[in-house]
């Protein structure tokens, strides 16, 4: 019997031996770096901002704008700005306010630029999240409007997780039973009247698999992990 194999990169694993010392700390043969963790996190979180007011750009006095504190994800890295940032802009220009990740430099920066050429910049090492665009007419002494672009998925977007996509996976869309029981074993009702079987079937958005359902007239004191209870009695 012949067996062929190639090693596949993965982690995290306990090291079996120490290969070097870095800054006074030992590094094992199974150690992984920041790039590994970033790749792992990027599998679970889509790039964008987190929170309704996260990194919101608003005008203040004169030609100044303020960027609110916030949290964002880009390429598996997290930006966490804990205080507001202020930019004083110039009249007669259209400004783009963005959050930029530079993995080569190992940093996030908030940028105000009067050039929109090549934005958003998305390369192997740079990821721009465009927060807002501000047009200031020539001779203006104040800012009257800010175009919020955070919800625009082509420019910034809002963080979603892998869990949000579970309803569209093939196993969920093709679910034909609930909690290991046939759909016909469950009943649905309108008010206090049972109207037929409670079915698990795909809808236009893709139905999620529901497991461990129990039902009855009295709500139990506790439920097993992952169990859903449906009270049928009014």
C-alpha cells in the first residue's frame, strides 16, 4: 500500500520543541504569527465598522469635522479608537475621510484627503474603509453636509459574521426535519387552534435548521443547551 501526503499549514497546536528565543521568550516549532490569526478572524468577520455611531463623521465648528470613536475590522485586524478625532479641512474641495489599515506598517490611520483617485485602496497590505465624503464650496466658512458612506459595502460596510450566512447553506435549505423528528410530527396553530403540520422547508432566503425543539403547556424551569421551547397553550 502506497501513501502520499503533503503537509498543510494550520494551527493552533502545542509545540513539541523550542526552536529559538525571541526577546527573551521561547518560540516553539508550532508557533503561529499575527498573519495566521488575522486570516482566522477574517474567516468569521467581514470588513467594516461595528456599531451605528462607530467612526461617524459629523461637522463641528467652521470647516472642522469630527470622527467619532469606534470599532472596525479590516483583513482580520481590529481597529479600536477610544477618543474622537478632528480634522480641519479646506474650502473649494471634496474631501474623503477614511480609515486605513496598513499591514506592512502594522497600523491603522484615519486619513482626510482631497483626492479620491484610486479609493478605496484595497491591496494585499492596504485596506481602506471610506467613512464619509465632504464637499465644501469655495469661500464657505462652515460645513453644511456630510455624506455618510459607512453603509456602502463598496466603500466601507458593516461587519457581519459567518453566523449570518448559515441560513443559506445547502444543509439548511434542504432541511426536512426538526430536531431529528419528521416535520409532520410538529403542529402549528393560529391562536388556540391547531392548523396543520409545522414544516421545515426552504424559503426564498433559505431557512435555517432548527434543532432540539420541545413544546407543551408549561414552560420548563430550564432547557438543555441549544434547545428551543414552544408553548402551545394560551
